[in-house]
């Protein structure tokens, strides 16, 4: 295979860039040629930024756990993150609480993810809501705790870096290209983990995705922190904890009033919940109420959706101030850096987890993680929601983390191979951490065994995960 046969793929985007081609050796600066549909071309130098055993794309709950897991197994690991902090939907989306780590008081997600929760708790940054072990958290301490654990594991961080392409030799990924203030840089790796949530790396590499015949997606929500709230009031005390003991997670009095106002003719945006979440500071709550149909993989669509949702935030805050004395002095203290995403791309993996398998808790020979959050499908318009509670913790097979014929690619988190119904449970952060842990361990094992990710000894993988405390 000559270097002329090597191509750096970037799918067609709204910006018009359809392909990039690399020339030059791995050890020297390369020239990346951009081609657009109108035939125009321009070139930019691409500097090699390092060679790694494992390159993890995305520093959210799946990605940072995967990076730690691979590094602890002796791999040299790089972690790429587009923001200047780690944590994904927890810290970039203000999605709270972290759901769900336990079932009837017994852990379902253990190992490194639970170690992170315990460490965050010891820093004063987490409150664990037993018996479900939903976790309320302080956003800033979360960022600090993740950063410490990742750096202590010896992971190299590439933050403020956007993934823009990958160079493939056949279906083997050789390197990824990122863009940051240093310009274009490439990272070479032996195994790559896509923890982008949207399956960006897998998509760039040409991995087939799950079909979506009707084009519908669960809506996005723009979460925010509201301060000046009477968090000691009966209204808030009964709804800002999600342990299944103190009351329903939705704030029903607020929901019923909003529905009444809409029925009376008020022009209200679509909403969900609302859910008010403990952020460990008296007088403040994280709020999940906004919703709109959005495609996070379409820049123009998602931009328009976030602009609408930001307007909706202040519309709802105004109503809360007027209608509920508990909120009369409230104000928007902070909005999340981005809207939260419930659904986008999922790979078509070696095995697709179906709702039937998931609800019946089918145990696979290669089970590597679990899930216990309800199947929770939010309607793309209106205020509707379909919820199916699980009677027992479900399982996730290793085969859902890999695609056929891609020998050095794993995925973790929201973009694993599931149908839409199973995704509606497995998208939550505890489950994403569980699949991230498995992906990191599998990546390191693939390198040690010198085998494709499809060929590793899954019994050995399971034993490694159990030795860390994973509940399998």
C-alpha cells in the first residue's frame, strides 16, 4: 500500500468540504488538500502531533472513562475534546442527575465509573440518591475531578480540538486529523475509540449507521441553572431529587399549570417535564424544560434549534416568576455551553441491541456492561413522553461496540449499536460510562493480543472488567 493509496476521508458537509487527501510521510509535516463540490482546492500543512496506542475521540462520560481504562492497562493514550473541559453532557449540557448507577440499592454500573463518583463525592461535588444511585453534582468540581483522574492515568489531552477527518488504509484507521490553534494536526494510533456521542469518527470512516426511515429524532433540550429559587420550599423539596422515594421526578404542579395555560390559549413553546435538579447549592437548581426537534449532525439545523431554545429558556423563566412564589426572585445564572442531545447517529454493529432483548434482560456471552434506566422516549413535538420501567437490569454485549470489517475501531456511549427503543435507556450517562470502560479495556487488550477488535478474547475482557468492579 503506497502513500498515494492513502486517503483522509471527510464526509460531505453543509460547509461544502467533501474530501481531504494527505501526502507526505508519518514522521514529517503533511499537506492536506481540501476539495469542494465546485472544484476549488486549497492546501494546508498538517503537523503530526503524536503516535499513540489508543486515540479516544470525545471527552464525555464514555470517552474519559475509556481513556482512563486504556491507560491503566498500559496503553499510551490520547484524548481529543472540542471544549476546554471534560465531562460531555454533564458539563457541556448541564444534564442532571447522572443516571442510573443502581437498582434497589445494588450497583449496576461499577468499576472506574463508580470510582469516579466516589472520588467526586469525597471532593464535595456529588450527592448520591439511593436506592437508584442517581448522582447530583457540582459542574465545576466534576470538571476538576475528571481532569485529575485523566491526567493521573497518564493520558495526553488535546482539548479545544475539533475532529475533522480520519485517514484510512482500507477500513483500518491510521490517523485522525484535528484542528485547533496550532492549525491542522494528525494523531496516529493503533486503536481508535469513537466516544463523540454523534458517531463522528465512525461516520467519517464510512461505518454504516442504523437506518432511520421516518427521519424523526428525540428532541434536544437546552438545560440551564436557575438561582434565587426557594429550594427549601415544599414544591422543590418534593421534586428536585430523583431517587423514586421523595416524589415523581417531574414537577407535576408546574407541569399541570403550564398545560392549563396552553389550554387557555397562551402561546407556549413545547416543553418536557419540567425537571428541577439538585446542584448542591442552596437556592439554585438545574432546569430541564425546553425541547425542540433538532439534528445535532446538521450544523444549520442545530444552530437554529439552539437559538430557539435560548429564547424559550427566558420565556419559561418569566412564567415561573409570575406563576410560582418559589421562583419569584429567580434568575438565569448560567446556560449550558450547548443543548443536550438525546439521539443522533448509531453504528450498525456486529450485534444490534433490541428493545426486546433489553427489556427481557437477555444476558449475552460477551456482556460487558449493564443498564437500568427506563426506556424513555421523548416526543419530537409537544410535551409527550413514553416511559417503560425495567423490572431488572439489562445487559450490553461487546459486539454492540464494534462494526464488521473495521479492525481497529470501537465505539462507546450514545453511538453504540442499538435500536431506537434500547437507545432511549442506554443514552444516559451511567450506561455511557459502562460502555466506555469496556471500550477502553478492549482497545488495550487488542493491542496486547495483536488482534483485531473483532477477534479479541471476550472472556478475558470480561474478567478484566470484573477485576475493576464492573457488575456483569
